[in-house]
């Protein structure tokens, strides 16, 4: 996958579709029902496609291999959780596995946030870091939803569920940051080539 402005625009279209899919998932949750598994899988594939592009951007910028590998592992574990949540029956040992994987993903999110704020490219630190924070907020809600229902009631939880929209919004911000960076680099390369011609 090439890292350029055209591919980033395609990713923004995918992000818009992902945002709509997240709103639909939120509507399912507000009606206290689960979306169909194929819909959840489709939404996850949209999310993972954007994350894979973020990996390619990090490779394009020659960021540290440990950052790239952590993000790749994050994508794999995140997809695994989504897939297992659709095929695992409730009130079984699979629920404990999902819970443990969710806690592991939260720890990976914290590691990613730290790594994102240490990126060499200063223009992309904030967009990547905000994505990490938004996803961590989502996972905290996901893991603590049962306890929140018991402690705060269903109405409060339905209001808090709007934090689901933080993730697609932060991904959009990251893609806008990538677009700005690529535009700046293109202008810099053009000015260098014009200088060489003179």
C-alpha cells in the first residue's frame, strides 16, 4: 500500500463509512440489542484497514520497528477479540478469555499511547496519540460496562456510550494529520527540485 495523498483520501472515505457503521452500532446498543455478527465483522475490517494504513505510514517515515510491531500486534489481537466475541456463547469460559484479551488490549493501548507520543515525526505525534487515547477510552468503557450498569444505571451508560464515536473521530484526525504532512513534504520536494534547476 502506497503512502500518498490519494491513498489517504481513500482511507478518509473508509473512515466515513466506519463512522456511519459506528453510529449504527451505537443505535443497536441504545436499543439494548446486539448487531448481527457480519455487521460487527464488517465494522472491524473497516477499522483494521485504517490501522494497517497507519502502520504503512509509520514504515514510510522510518519509525522504530518496536512501534510498528506493537501496532501490528494490536491489530491482530483486536480482530481476534471481535471475532471471538461473535462466536463465543455467553456465560461460558470464553467470556473470561474475552475479558483477559480485553485487558491485554488495554495494556497494549497504553503502550501504544506512550510510543505514539514519542514518534520522531512531531507533526504526527498528536494525531496518533489522540487515537490511542480515544481507543483506550473505548476499551475502558467496554471492559467496565457491566459494572457501570449495576452502579450507575442504564440511562447513564447509554449517555457514556457516545464515547464509541471518539475512535472514528480520532482516526479521521490522524488521517487529516497525515494529509497535511504529505502535502508539506510534496511542497518541500518541489521547492528543492526547483532550487536544483536554478
